[in-house]
C-alpha cells in the first residue's frame, strides 16, 4: 500500500506546486537568500519585512544551515542543511488555516484520507529576540509544518502581526514518495528517459563534506576572528546610523542620508556572525560561560538593526512599493464560514 | 425561562489549556448570572480544541424590577408652611416621581423625605451582550496572543461566536466578531456551516451531526476504539495512561483509533526508550501482553472517523520507524564513548548561568553525598559509599549523549541503562556495577508526588544530594519560587527530598542538609552573587516548611490543624514530624485533648497579655507556701509526669507520651477553675506565669495544641 498517489510529486515538483499555490494567492515569490541562515525566518524577507506597518506576502525556499545537526550523510532523517518553504502573510487573513490546508490539497494530499492535527508549539529565537505562538501541524503523526503567529521580532512588538508557515520540504517529500531515507527522495525525473535523480545524488557530498568541516576541520581561531570582524563591522554601521538619527534637524538631505543607509548590509553581517557562532558551537569551541554571552552579542546586533530598520522605514520616502493587491485578494476562495453574521 | 448558549469558536486551543479555561468560563458565566439576578439552573460546558461553549437553562428573560426607597432632604427643609420647597421639587425630579408621591419617614435624626423608586429590570439579552465580552476577555491563559489589536488577547484567534437565548441571537461582539447562530463542524469531515436553531440540546445535536463531540463522549469513543483495536491481538491490553488520554481527548473533535505495528527487532532497545518515543513524541499508547511485556504494536488516536485505505496507519508506522531508527542510531553512537569518558565534556554543559557547569555540580554533589553518607552512618544507617560516589560522579554524564539530547525526559534513565551495559571499571564486581546503574537510573525520582522514590538507599542519597544542591544554589542566588513562578521546578525537587526522606525513613535534618549544600558553593564564582547566609536560611526554612506541610496534608492526608500543630513544634526532621502527626491524629478524638487544646490557647493568651503589660514570669516556677492547692497539684503533676513524658519523647514514642499528657487535663482544668493567674501580688503572679510557661512548653514539644480546631470536630 503506497501513499496518497501512485505517481507522487518529485522534490522539485513539490516546490513548484507550493510556489504556484502561494503565488496565485498574492505572494511575491522570492529566491533563497544568498547568505547562510539557520532558518527561513532569518532571511531579511522575514526578519525585516515583518517589522513596521507595511502589509506583505511572500513565499520562498530557504536552504537552512545548522552545522551541529550534520550527520555526515549517514542518518536517513537528519541534515546539516535542509530546505524550508517559508510563507509570510502579513497581516494573516482570517482564513489562514483554511488556506494552509488547501495548499496541502495542491500537493496531492487528500485530507479526507488522512489525519491532520494542529498541536501547540510556540516558537522562540533568542538570537533574534523573536517569538510567536502557533502549532506544529501533524499529518498522520508526522510534523510537516511549523505554523506561527509572530508576536515580536528584534525585540519589537509587531503591528500588524504576521503568520509564518514553514513547510519541511524533505519530510513532506519523503512522506509523499513513501521513502524512509531523505537521500532516497526523487528530486527530479527526466521526462524523456524516466531516469530519476535522487536527493542523495544532489546533496550527499554536501552533507558529508560540511560535516567534516564543521565538526573536524573548521579553524576555531579563524572562525572566531571571522565572527569578531563581522561583529565589529556591523556595530560600526549601527553606530553611524545612530549618529544620523541623533543629529540635526529633519531636513530633506538628512532623510535621504538615512533612507540610503545600508542597514541591509549590517543585517548580512549579523547573519555572518550567527553562522560563525553555529560553526564554533558544532566544533565544541564555545565554553559554558561564553555561550550565553555570545548569543547575547548576536542578539544585540539583531535588535539594533530591527530598531534602526523601523526608524528608517518611518523616515525615508519608501521606494519599495509593497501595497496590498486587492485584485489578487479577491481570487482567494472565501471560506464559506469566514464571516458569521447574526 | 429561556435556554442560554455561548460558543467561542477559535483556532486550535492547546490541549493542555482547554479544561481549565472551560471551567473558568463556566464559573465566570455562573457568577455573572447570579450577580445580574438572571437565574440559571444547570450550567454545563462543551469544549473541543476549536470551541469553548457554555449552556445554561432557566434564564430569566428580564431581571425583576427592583423597588428602592431613596432618602431625600429633611422634612423641615422640604416643606415651608406645608408647601413643598425648591428642595422637595428637586428631589422629586431627581427620583423621577411627582412631589405628591413623596413620603415622610422618621429617623433618629428627625423626619426625612423618601421616594419609592422602581428600577426597571434590564433584559437578559442586553445584560449578556454587555457583560460577556468582558468575561471572555479575562479568561486566564498560560500564554496568549494578539492577532488584530495588541489589547485584544486570547489563546489563539477567535473566528466565530454563537450567543443565543432560545432561538434568539444575543447581539454581542468580541474582538470585532459579531455573535450569530452559525457554528462550524469538524474541520475535515464536514465543510458546511452548522446552523444552530436554538440554545439547549439542539446545539449539541447539531454539532454531533457535524462530527463534533463533547469531552465525555470523546473519551468514551476513544476508550472503545482503543479496546476494539487491542482485541485484535489475543491477550493484549493497552497501557492505561491518564495524562496521555486527556491529551488526545483534547486534540480531537471526532476521535477514532488505529492499531499499528513496528518491527519486533526494535524490542531490543530498552522499553523506556520505546515507550518515551511512543507516548511523549507521538502520543501513541503502548500495548503489552498478559505478562506486561511490551508488544511491537501501538495505538494512535486520530481526529477523523476512519482509515479505510490504511494510509493513516501506514504513515504513522513510517514515522515511528524513523523515530526508532534514530533512537537505535543514537544508542549505538553513544556506546562509542563511555560515561566515564564523558565526564570531562560536562565542563561544556551549563547547569545554570551563574552556578557554572554540570562538571562543577557533579563535584559538589559528590561532596554533599559523602556528607550524607557520614550523617546516616553516625545514626546507624549504612550506605555503600563507593556506590554513591561513583553514581554521583556519572549521574549527569548522560546529558552529553545523543539519546538524551533527543529525548530529554530520559535523563538519568539513559545514564542508568548505559551504566548497566558498560564496563565502568574492570575491578568492580557485577553487583556493585548494577547498584551504581540503579542509583543513576533513579536519581531524578520522584518526579511528582505520585512517582516512586529511588529503589536503593544509594539512589535515595544521590537523589537528595542532587536536588539539595540545586535548591541551595538557586536560593543562594535569591531565585526563590513565588506564586506560579518556579522555572527550575524547585518546589517539585523539594517535595522529592521530603518524600524520599519520609519513605526511606532517613534521620536527616533539613536545616543541616541545606546548610551543607550551601557550603558546597564555598569559594565558587557564583558566591559573589549570593544573598547573605541569614537570608538564605530563612527562605530555605520557610520553603521546606511549606513543602513538609504539603506532604503531610496533600500526600499523607493529615488534617490541616494536625499538620499546623505538628509543624508548630518543629519542621526540621521529616520522619519525626510524620511520627508526631500520626500520634496526634490518634489522640485527637480524645475529649482530654479537646480540653487541652483549649487550655493551651488560654495559656498562650494569658502569657501574651502578661508580656504586653510587662508582667514577666519568674525564672522558674516553684510551689510557694501560700500557693493554692490546685496550683500545688499542677506543680506536682508536672514534676511527676513531666519526666516520664520526656522519656517517651526522647525515645520518639509519641503515642504513649501523648496519652500520658492527656492525664494533665484534670489538674489543668481545676487550676483554671480555681486559680486566678493575674493577681495583684507580683511574686505569686510571676510564679504562676512561670508555671504556665513550663506547662505550655511541656505540651508543645510534640505539637502546638493551641492550633487544634476544637469546635465541630468529630
């Protein structure tokens, strides 16, 4: 007895279907962020976009690196780098849960044939000073999605809040294809020859080599140096932004200075620090007494950037046009019960 | 008398919070109905993950009118020459009546005008629409959120509301959502709106047809489904698990169950690991054979009606297989490094940010355990010091294993299991090695008041040492639990210490134990942040007294006043307090002790009042030539029986000691009947006060009898 369908989606079809689903519902399709992150949440498309009043809807795949989770490609369920499909809906529509369930239909899961549960799971990221409440979505006993209503990010209360849907792509693909090892997932199938390319073919070397590097060969001293350089540069930027904010009157020229200030670059540096910290941690190079302190240093950068970012969005003429699109809003099938009248 | 219905429709409420919130909502609505004089007979609740509902019958459609008498100005101001003045007119206008309807009443202060005013009762719908939103908003949630405006908080977004009196909608609104008569059914099994025709049983019926069941019905349906699925395996039974059952009841709206299987080769893994994976991670029930041995099957509770194609079973089996494979992988990986080799890595595991690493904790606990061994040895209890020492050394090393990192709830247990299979030390005899393993395995026990204590004395010592070290460090840092704040579960750990001491009958003194535990931090980094010793000991004593109080009352079931009396005498020695509580409980029914309790209260009051007036008792009491006969008798009694009571007491034979004390009733009663204590003569008075003080002290060594509740005691 096989899973839902006799012809299950390949890994890349799964991604394409989910992207198409959310694109049709008004999401901007972003591409994976090109700096190492530990989770889709850390990409600026989430961390920075959730701040401030601007509505935004975005979906993107984010390869997420967690050096300590590496297993040299030997464990069938664990990866150093896994893929998340991240959806941010800001503000969350009233029927956000129903939309999510519909997206499962789009990847071939007939919910009538399965057991779905929303089980409490609250999320917290101390390095980002971010947290939210929500659920892990369980499909036949498998956690397939993290569903979170963000409440705070970078230490700032969010208004409006957003819903974050994080699909665990490898898990879902393994479920759909009914395979026991992630490495056996069919990534792509050549439509002419029918030949399958497996997840292992694409990524196994990646897993092995990065496990060796992160656990055995990463130079602790140089990684520390890397951390410190990025931290210093990030702080320098934050200090000069603070100088702008503290200075003079609110002239046009001053506003322009502020709005072109590279806070996005500062955030990249913060992400670099976070990744260096993860490598040092995997390497066992961070002592008990240091650990809390280092996390606090990364958090200080993230919180500083979030504050500055909100300030920058308020001051500068906002060149990023991110208006909600009423036309696409209408396309969303209104859930029959979403407005209950008396 | 209409029926009332309120349904708060919500996104999935965390299972652990549903029951308490539902109960609170019921109490709130009940109190509201009473406060607003709206009657209401039976109030029942209906709760699922997606709704909290209240049903009540016999609601008054409107409040009864209330007539009140309002007092106005005095008559001589209100009337001049028999005519109403401006004051009378103003009062009549304010009260809403005609001047001619005003009446006069006589009061001690003279004659006053009154008006009889009728306040119209408001309609139930109006009151409920006004008040219910406030009640809903104030429900307590351990963690809540906002989704629209920051000041609108609930556990998860509220998506619909139903509020009705019979068939009529109550026009209320909560967080922007107007109440109506439309509910929603099961998420997957139905996809239509559920129209509620009227409040009352029609609501429950409508939901049942929409595949939504009430709590009790769900539990029943789950039990039946579990039984039915288990019956397919001859002789098998599912393992009853109350908290798991409550969880799955509150994770489902329309439950069913499936029986799944796993490869029997996984049974080679320890049962503890398999059960933890199934119960804590997958919320599955384990199945055992008639001898209690685990079978390679599991039961999963679903939130849907069936699994006709077996897809759900297949999926769950797949997940469990992966989990078990992981566990096996971790188990095998962990064996590459022995517990002994892991000791060093504890330097990298934080115990608490100010208290340093687990390596440092290990050293402290070893020291504290040696002290405990010594204390017990001096009091005639022999603990194998080598076993305790080695077990304490290895107890925390499993924190560095993959298995514990994955299944944190197995800490201690995994250490014990590994110690059992590993060669700890080639020179150790097998029995010693197993004793060490058992002590490690048990050292987190008891994890709750229902949990058992460590099996061996060595395990008990380690359990006490480990917990005392944690409590000492936290209290020294000033991190004392308060109210619902107890992030390090210090109360549970202290309850554990009390329970282990009590059940193992260990002659230990809490004060000494906690003083020595504090000594373990001597000259550590953390000490700079510590509160001073006096403050430390004070907070520790209060804390442990509360824990002992809890143990005697809630665990052993002793009455409130017995416990208060017993702990009033002393709360340092757990075993002794238990023995005293038992003795006091047995003699309490004797009329003598009812009288002695009253006498003790009287003595205490007299002594207190004397002290307040500056009347000091004599240094010691002695029979004076001019003493009353009753006074001399009491003195003689004290001298004769006092020594005997003391002998019993020293041998901890509290029952005979108390029985002997009971004979004091007669001389005491007679003394109070005939003798006046607070006489003019300073010498006589001081002597009598001294006598009372001696007597009170005599009575109070076993229990403070002035705490005994005398009235209405059977």
